[in-house]
C-alpha cells in the first residue's frame, strides 16, 4: 500500500513540483486476503459474504512527498514520509437478501472491500477499533501528523 501510495504521489508531483503531494491507497484484509475494489456485482457479493459476521482490517498507506525548496530539474525527487493506518471493523451476519439489496444499491462499487461505512453499509458495522476516517477513505490524524512533521501546518 505504501509503495502504491508513493507511486501515486510521485506521479502527481511530476506536474506540481512546488507543492507537497499526498498519495494514499486503501485495502481491506480478511484472513490474509486483500480485497480491493470489486470488479462487478458478483465480486462485490463475494466480498460481502467474506466479511459477514467477522472482523477485518482496513489498511491505508499514506505518503506525503515534497521537493526541497532548492530542488532543480536535475535533482532526484524529494523526500517522502509515510505511515500505515490500520482499523479493525466487525460486520454483523448478513443474509443473502441483505447482500443482494446492498449490491443493487450500487454503493459497493469503487470501494475497497465493497462497502462504504459512511453510507448504507453503516447498518452492518457492529464494532470499530481505530480510525473511522481511515475506513471512510483517508486517515485524517495520519495526514495531520505527516503535515506537522514536514512543517506544513500554520502555527
């Protein structure tokens, strides 16, 4: 996740070198299997069945890339600072009808693990340990920490 987050940040940095760039990538992990975004409705239903009645981890790699003030075109890219946020989420048991309803809502698509905790899937979450904003998509406290360490916050 950190490697992909850094690649995303560096890709943008090539076009915006004067500004810090944040990159992030999120996955859901259950029993050692990484769940990214579902390919289609069948894949979304498969993922939801894996999560039903169990706990899983939401992991987000966050990278802050920035160029030194005196960087020229011949210098290597500037430093990156990174963190990994991990949140444990527990799902209720789900019936086939609940899974079918949720997939039909369209919400699972473009979401790691095929669910959005801030949306309709909130009714399936029975417990969370860690950062809620990480599960939504970006761990805000981690971003704040990276920005503070880079001296990017106003005092």
